C-alpha cells in the first residue's frame, strides 16, 4: 500500500488545497484526490511540482507500507 501524506504536509505548512493548486497549477480536483488519498496514480510531474512548492522530498509525500504491516 502507498500512503499519500499531502494532508499532513499541508497542515504542517498551514496551506490549503486551493493554495497548493494555485502554486502548482495542478487542478484543484486532482489535489483533492491526492489529499484524500483517492488517487490510484500520481503524475510524476505533479509530484515534482508538489515537492518543489512544499520544499520536501518524494519520501515526505509518499510512504510504502508493506502488506504484512497492513494486516496487523
């Protein structure tokens, strides 16, 4: 499973989804999908823009959780 930590990152930086959409040029509905972890895919260009605007790394945004840890 892949977790998207966009909600935590925006909260820590006191930014809204709309702020991020404006700063990145990514559609607000797409930001919303990432924020609520509804996206099945993440565009790498979007990930690059998000990392640039939030001044973070890919590993700050995405986390891999092995399946054996999910079942516990």
